[in-house]
């Protein structure tokens, strides 16, 4: 991918990615940058993928302590597979394309 330049750098507003050295590197190598809206529930992987998985695993359970909740969440996260993450990034790509096609407009309730 690097040699063919068939990828785009997703600028997701992480402060380290906004440094002058990173910007210079991207410019020097002619790497296209896809800017990320300040906050978009359409594109926040935790919002559309991770949190619902955790919520589903916790739903209907009465926990005796905060520690028990933490333990359950840790188990759920550790059980995520490579395929889970692959699916997440496939969905993220679809959402990025949809967001691009809509020129960044978020449509309430349209989380397909």
C-alpha cells in the first residue's frame, strides 16, 4: 500500500497528528489527508461499535460492585477477535464514505 500510495491518512484530531513534524511528513510524501469532524458519532468507532458490544454484554446483569463491572468489561474486551476488529474497520470505512458523500452532514438516527 505504501509504495502504490493507495491509502489516505485519517486525521482524527489526535493532538500528536497535528504537530508540525507530522504535517511536514505528510506533505513531503504527498500523503492525502482525510480531515475528521470535531466530533461525529457516525465515525467514532467506540460509539458505533465498541460501546454497543459492551452494553449488550452488561445488559440485564445486576453487579454487586464497581469492581465486578470492571471485571466483566475487561473480559468482554479481551474476548474481541481479529474478525471483530476487521468488521469494525469495514463498517468505519462505509461510514466514512457515507459521511464524505453527505459532505459531513450527520443524519440523526441514521446509524446503519
